C-alpha cells in the first residue's frame, strides 16, 4: 500500500488545527480537526478557492443556525429545516457543492450549542471551523507541494508507450483482440485522468512574477502533448475498429501504413524524451523528410486505391477516417516538435523543466 502526499497532509492539517485550537483555548478542538479534514484539496489553488467558498458557506450556515435557534429553539425538525434552507441558498449563490458537507456540520455544531450563553458558544464553535479550514490551507501551501508537472509528464509518457506498443502489435497482427479491447477501455479512463491532472497543473498559480511566463509556455506545451497523445490513441481506436477491412487491404498499403506509423511513433517518443533532456538534438533533416515522404506515399497509395476496379468503394470509405487520422497525427506531432524547439530556443532563463525522475511504486 502506498501512502500519498494528500494522506500525510490531511493528518498534518488535523494535528495543526488541534494544537492551534488548544492554544487559543477553544473547546472542543475536534471540531477544528473535522473542518481541516474536509478542507484539504489536491492543489494549493483549489485549497485557496475552498477557503473562500467554505467561509461563505459556513457563514450562511452559522447565521441561519443562530437565527432559527433564537427564534424556534433546538428542536430536531428546526435543524433539518435549516440544513435544507442552507443548501438551497448555497446552490442559489452558486458556491461549489463540495462546500455543503462542512456547512451542514457547522449548522449541526452551532445549533447543538447549549441554550445558556448560546451566542458565545455558537461563535466559539464557528471559529473552530474557520481554524480548521485555515490550517488545511497552510499545510497545503507549506508542506509537500504537489508536483503536477512530474506526474503529468510520466503518466502521459506511460500512456503513450502503451498506445505505441499496441499500435505496433496490431499492425504486425500479433495483438490479442480481447486484450486490446480491454486495454482500450483502460486507456479511455486514463485519458480522463490525464485531463483532470492537466487541469490541476494548469490551476496551480505561480507566486513569483519571474516564473509567470515560463509556466504559461509550459501550459501550452503540455496541452499540445496531451492533444498529441489523444490523437495517437484515436489512431489506435480507428485501427482496432476497422481491423477486418484494414487486414484485407493490399499488402503494399498495409506495409506503408505500418512503416509510416512506425516513423511517427518513434518521432513522438523522441519529442517527449527531448523535453526532459534525454535527447539533445532536433531530428535529422533526413528523418523529417522521410516522415513527409511517407505521408505523401501513403496518401497517394490510398487515393489510387479508390480507382482500382477491384476496390469495394464502401470499404474504402470506411477505412478513410483511419488514414486521415494518421495524417492528422503527424500534423499534431510537428506542432508539438515546434513548441518544444521554441521552448528551448527562446527565454532560456525562464523556461525551466521541473520534471523529476519517476518515483518507484
């Protein structure tokens, strides 16, 4: 079992909130710990956003709780009514739904305060909630900051390697169809996770102006990396979906598709390795020319196939999207290569790669 940074930070936020609540003399400190556990988020930016929204949601809950207790008392049905009203207001003002659980906790804690000195007890317990929320923010800001660039790069590299491996196995007719279908489903889920990870990386703010433009360039670069990985996956899915028709193509066309995809996947792998410094130079002019010649040869062969009297037109049209996706894959790779080259050619002092070696599982 692997314990992630978020697990440690949740525990640390609870410790900090408990100690701080004890230090300021607010009772019971467990309410602060409860709020800290709810407030921990996967990124510093999201924690900051959570603080702003949690404070607003908790103020709504606390104010409603105080008003209703002073008006109608502590009856259980009153607590339930306040919870319903608070949720409705939170949704109406378009706060994040994730703020609702802690707002409900705040309402229950405030409304269950003793009748004697109710305002004093309710205020103290509300302050405990706020202490917990701020403890979570401080821990997320100062301890084990998330390394989303490293995570995103390595997960994208692993997904790309899997896609390339399956593509080559398919073209050589060595792929097990059932295993390929199952892995395509897994890779579909992986693409969603990559999207979410990219959003987390994009959300992370730079707190120093000198890093602002370098981060902006990397966001553009990683977006294109993700687009290119998705395009390679679309190529694989198109090949798998049209497997029977593709294997019925003339051997000459099948061989050209295999050769072109072999060139493109090597090109893709080289670009990703160049970003982390494992490849220093640009691809040779001969390599680029070979890729362009391959595109021309493949498209010419496939267009000429349309006029072959033995070609079934409906079958030709069915395979056309797969061929067009291969051509588009090359275009996305060329754009990615251009971005990587620009990244290392201009503003060298600002453009720093912070990808670290992948940690052992």
